[in-house]
């Protein structure tokens, strides 16, 4: 991902500069930008919300990540270090994915994370760098794409309309103003301090709109007509954190507006030390270990391999303190119902603070979440201070997709929500029920007094 000046410079209307079209797509010449030309598809209020942040990404075939940088201390990232080599595979014991098995942002793992803040409009340039040959897809997925920023407030031309897809060799400039709901009719003079954005110097910048509409956890993904499920499943999905005066991403900055949610303190805003994104999805592989999808079964495709951030059987080390987890259901059919169990199998408390990006009026303590539907997000806080160094905990899925009417799994709906003992008993025929195969391991903190 590149943030900075873009070339060519973004314009309100689509860039109609012509370029050569590959012969496999018909040859000749076509526009460099995939956005339809003319005023109807021009960015609305482009000068009013002139982009301040430029983000440039490429949709690419699977490749090795040799520029990895989580922007957090390796001790806070389970030992993963900046610049380490990451082949695209779901587990160290599984085969590396072939180039056309998985298509992700920049072609690499882990899934990408975009950070933004209110009052700072974003120009998101998405390049289609996939093969122009539609046959080069390992059996599923479409090489034309359209990008949807889920739950964002922006013009229809930037919403990832299913028919506004673009081809290999083209880019599409998406203009995301990052504004509060009601910004044209409520708090127009920006006098309410809760309707605000964090600044680099530690103060607040008030913005118009209704602070009750403050969003936090978003995601963006493919929206291609008739191929959304295949392309999202194949890797066209990423998470998006939006920061505000209420949700600054600095847990120690108490200005009577900031909720001081678990995050960190090194930066004025947007700390990720104790603020963790979890993208959940079930996957399936063929006999060679390559990602597989049944293109003949769109009535609820279900996988048998549970992944977190495109990793199978991952683990995450935590300190004895509070963490925030932003959980996204990025599956195409499967529902999740999430609990937390200790090593003995007993449910542990969680505190839900947000749903679908909206901060709740009050935190809710629970031992299991409601069902997490497709594209839904739950933000939860877990306090690990009562556990000892060396303890292990497990995220657990309680939503059972075992079919009641036939052999196999039912992707239309989960027929049953299990109790924690039932889910951990190993009797379910659904391989994604029970432990996510994702361990949470409590370790010593970074400082000697953190025991």
C-alpha cells in the first residue's frame, strides 16, 4: 500500500487517457480508468471534500510478502518482525498457494488494514493487476472487480456499484469523504466536541454531523456483479479502521471525549499495540492444498477450514491487560457465534463495545456473542489480567451448520447454536465448530514489572 501523491493526478470526472488493451480482451485502445466517463459518474462534492490522503493498492495474484511491516513492536506481534518473508500459505505445514489460487490486495498476506480519521478525505486508487485472460483463475473468481467500502458515507459513484467493474490494466479512483452521517443537516457549524477527529498534536478537530453516527470498524471488498462471493472468498477483502474524537486509538489520552479504548499510547491516534483486527472466514482446499470453491453451488457454500486473517491454526500472544478485538465475518455463507474458553473449557467474559462499526451507547458484558452474520462486525474487549503467564485460551465457534435434512453442511442458515460444552465436545459434524484452532497465549509484558 502506498500513501502519498498519485500519478496521474486524481480528477473529479474519470480519467479518459487511452491505453492499449490486451489482445485477449479484444485489443485496440480503452480508457486508463475504469470509472464510467462524464458528469454522472464524477465524484460528488470533490472540491468540498478534497482528498487529503492518497492510498494506492493493486489487486494481484498470490505472491511472497518480503516487505511485511505491522508497525508494532515484534513482541506485541507474536514475534513477527518487519521485513520477514511470508509466502502466501494458510499454515506453515500447507503448500504455498499458486498465483491464481488466491488474489489479494498487493497479492500478499496478511490481509491489509487501512487507517483513516474523520475530516480527512481519502482517495483510494485501486489497480486491477490481474491476468487479462479470464481462464487464469484456478477454476473460480472473475478478473473484473468493483470495490465497496462497507457502511461508508459517500456518493453512489464511489460505492462499488456491482455493474461499475473495471478490467485488468485499469484503475478506479474511489473518493471517500470520511464524514459523519447528517453532516449536511446536523451540527453544521461543528460546535459539538463529540463530533470530532483526532489531530497529530493531541487536540481535536470538530467536524459537522451527528456524533451518534460515529463509525469505527469498516471493511472494503469486491462487489462484482454475480461474482462477489467468489472474489471475496478468493481474497478481495480488507479491514478499515476509522478514528474519531470518541474512538481516538490512544488509551491514555483523557480529554473527556475520548473513550480510552484499549490501543496503545505511542502515537497521538491510531495505535494498534492492543487493538487487533480479526477477519474470520471458512475456506476449503483441493487435494493439492490449493484454495477451492464450488462454482456449481451458490446456495450457501461452506468451507471446512476455519481461518483468522487468512491463517489456519494461528496463535496470538497477549499481555495481562485489556485488548480490543475488531471481529469481521468475511465468510460467504457461514454464520459465527463466538465465545471465549479457558483451558478447562469454561466460558470467559467479553465486553461488546460496537456492532457493525457503531459504538454502543453502553458496553455489554456477555459470555457469547449473538450470531455474527455475513459482513457483520463486532468489537469486543477482553481483560486478560486475571490469567497467569503461560495460560492458554481459545476462541470458540458455537454456530453449527450441520444439515438436519441431509448428510453434510447447510450453508443457508445455522440450524443450531450450541452451548460451550456442546461445542467443545467434538461431537459436531461441522469441522468449524468448537475451537477456531486459534490459541490466545498469555505471556510476560514488555517491562519487568508486568507479571
